[in-house]
C-alpha cells in the first residue's frame, strides 16, 4: 500500500527535507580538493545535531556514518573515510537523510571538483535533467512508471545507462516505504499517482554499463566497468500538475 499523507504530515516531512537540503548546501560549498570524505561527514554531523535533527543513515542497517559520499565510479553508499581524499577532477556525490519529529527527508546531488572534463560534465547535466523530468511526471493521475520512464529516456537518449539494482522509494514515517521507484519502466503502467504520495526519486546514471558491484565494505556500490556514475535525489510530494520538491532549503523571510 502506498500511503497518502495529509497536509499536516507533509509539512513535517517538508521540515525534515528542508534541513537535509540546507545541510547539502553547506557541504557543497565546503567541498575542495585535499579534504577527505570524513571531513564532509563531520561537517554534516555537526550541522544536523545543531539543528536538532537525526542523521537518518547513521546506524541504518549498521551503516556507520551520517552521510554517503560516492566518488567517480562509486554509484551510491560510499562510506566517508579519513583515507579518502577528494581530488581535482572528481565527481562527488553527497547523499543525506534526516529524521525530525518522526519524519524523514532524503536528498542527494553530484558536483564537479575542479576541472572534470567535457564528458563527465555531460553525464552530470544528464543526471540533473533526468531528475527534473521525473519531478515533472509526479502528477496526480500519472502512473508510477511514468516517473521511471522519464529518467530512463533522458539517460538512454544521451547514450548512458540507468542503474537497475538500486531504486528510489516511498518515504515519510520511514526512510524507505512502498513503493520502489525504479529508474526505468514502461510508461502508463504501475500504480496511479495520487496527491499526497511522497517519494524519494533518485536517478543513478552511468557513463558505461548499468551493472554495479558492491565492494568488500558491504556498502559501496561501484560500476562494473569502472566508468563514472552520477546520482541526484529529491524527496517530492505528488501534486495536481507536477511534483512538489520538498528538499529545498527554507527561504529566508
Ligand atoms: N538515499 C539512499 C537510499 O535511500 C541512501 C541510503 S544510505 C543508508 O537508499 F545508509 F541509509 F542505507
Ligand atoms: Co533515498
């Protein structure tokens, strides 16, 4: 069953989402060559505790850190480490989950560090476009796989592939709820969308093969061919004409 959240609960989910988005902004502005992925985790942990918010990933199925940082061929779930330096030319994905008053938010972006070159830049732009297109499809009376297909279409038309083993998800009172939101699918099929459904939509777009492998740390997913991958994520509410992005930083009054 896909939950329909009433406005009062959507407001609480939005609060969790806004803080996740603000945290992501801080991290994006902090990234520079020479720092470690652990440095980013520490900044995130500090920011979230100051705002009175839990890091939703910390301890989730034994996950050891507050955020995920996945670089280049790493697709998702990279574990921050003192040993991993961010370098000029890296494609860095940062994924943050928050929990506030029992409600969850989930957001991710990928950013270029220094000069990443034309082809990686095109991959990055394609991933962004795929997420934007997916949000547009999160409208009442569309179907779930209209969202999925929008992602697949943009990725594949650009000559890239979408990851099949990891998916977006419903979110709200749990980090992961029904339904799964794949990054591929047949348009016009799947559950009919209704206003108040909440999804974390997260395209993962690979430059080469769609195949991924998980490293010995049991978390870090990497592309099977070692080519780069990008990951973008918003938590959205299904609305009449398009999805409402909940993971936007709060506008200052
Ligand atoms: N955004 C990812 C997801 O929804 C991040 C989860 S990381 C984990 O699956 F550590 F919490 F698993
Ligand atoms: Co997610």
